[in-house]
C-alpha cells in the first residue's frame, strides 16, 4: 500500500474524485475516478485495455505509450483526469475487428517482436510517426523509437518494421521516399 494512501485512510480522509469523459478507441467513456489515478491504470484497470503495459511507472521504459489526440504519450506520467475531453487510442484500436493492421503485419513479417511486452508501445509510437507524415532518416527513426525500451530484440528488426511501414505509407500517399 502506498504510504500516502495509508495516511489518507488513517486520518479518515477520502481522496477527491474527478469525472473523465473521453473518446477511447472510438467509444465515448465517462467514468468517475480518484484524482490521483494514472492514465495507465485508468486504461488498464478501469477500461480493461491491458495492451497498455506498465513497466517503470516513471516514464523511462515507454511500455505505457498510447496516443492522446494523436500524440504518443507515456500514460504513466499522466493523470486519468488529464484525458478529459481527449481522443485516446491504445494498441487495441489497431485491429479492433478482424485481421492485423498493416503495421502489425510488418512487425510480424520483419520478426520485430519476441516476448511482446514492448510491442504495443512500439506500435503506438509508430502509429503516431506515420500520422505525422514526416520522412525520417534511419538515424532519426532510431531516435524517435528510443523512448521505448526492449530487452529482447536488439531494436534492429523493430526499426526495420517501422521503416518499411513508413515507406509503404509514403508510397500510398504519393510522398517521395527518402
């Protein structure tokens, strides 16, 4: 138990609640939650979106990366209340119904996963990069992906998969590949 929680309970105090109304993976959600609940815990434990993994809880490992209004963010560093009025996408949004998304297919084809713990965060980071439409050098892509830690694959196959996906997206939109 968190020491602050025991102090709150011991003193007979209750933590204030906040109402969060957000669009999560295309569905409107309204929940009353404790003011100090992290966005990662909200997504995992309140909404059951367990693809949002929790690792370090300090924003270092990146396992909890989700998209908030199209931007990749580390949800362990946000409070659930900060999601109010936002559009949130988790890895579950990529292939909600049916086969794998094109990005997930690339990860499969390029052998870009091993244990899979980091994979949702890489997928969400890559989704944000693809939406930005920027052309990245391999070095820039490696820098962008460095916010998610992987202990199994050594990153090479992950970078290959994201690079191939971004090249396909550029080809599909008519942008010149770099």
